[in-house]
């Protein structure tokens, strides 16, 4: 009986983890401005795409706290550091 309860507990934890993973992968996003001027285009980017952009040095925060791109056209191919 105890092993059945443990199995159910583990399955519940795995299910909750899978739901949170799906939420983070598909629904967690933020607005990015192109960084060209104050009237620049703003678009929404997913968290995995944001992580890639940050890893190559393609995003920064401006004085107002908004996230902006640091390049135009094709993204940098490698991390600047």
C-alpha cells in the first residue's frame, strides 16, 4: 500500500513538473524593442529565444528598464566575451 502511494506521489510531481516546463517553454515571453529609436518596433519573444539572444550579447536593458536588441539584421554568431 505504501509503494502505491509513493508511485502516485511521484507521478503527480512529474505531471506538475511537465506542466510547468510546458508553461515556461511555450507561454513565458517578454516584449523586445528593436533599439533603433524611441518609436522602434516592439515584438514578443519566447524565453528560450531570449536566452539565446543574451548568450550572444544581443540584448541589453536601457535606462527605462526595457529590453532592447544591440544589433540590426543577422544576430552575432558568438558570445562577445
